[in-house]
C-alpha cells in the first residue's frame, strides 16, 4: 500500500507564490512517475505537471514558465513551486503516484487565488 499526503495549499493573492509538497510512504518502487493534478469546481481533473524517477519533467501548457515540479527520491517527496499565480489556478491540487500496479492518489490540498 501507498499513502500520499499533500500539504502547502492556502489562500494567496494573484501574482503570489505557493509551494506544495507531497509525502509518499509505503511500498514505493522505481521507476515511477509522480505528478500533480488539479480539479476546479465544475471541471474535470487535469494534469499540471509530472516527473519521472530520473528527473525528466512534463508540464501542462497553462503552467509552463510559472510552475516547477521537483522531487527528492531519498525522501519520497515531490514538490510543486507555483509562481505568478492567477485566479484561474484556484483548484484542489492532487498528488499522484504511478508505478507498477495501481495508481495512487492523495486527498488533495486546496489552493485559492483571490484578492
């Protein structure tokens, strides 16, 4: 079993920054892919960014140049640095682990961008 716990969400003004963290525990295998997804009210969950064990990253077009995903394999942590936040970035942000076997999801952390 795997547990994913997100943290770091909150209320931030437009143009501000937040750093999300995701702590993974349990049976973690390599290689794997860890990713951040988000779901805004009334919308489908969408990929924000992902990173594989070796460090290669992938970003959704709407966050390129503003968000940075990183990971610490020794600590089983993945991070999402979010800069230049916009009101449309408001959503619940979820961490996901993809490895052999089922995918695992965290419960999410709410990010609200508002003045």
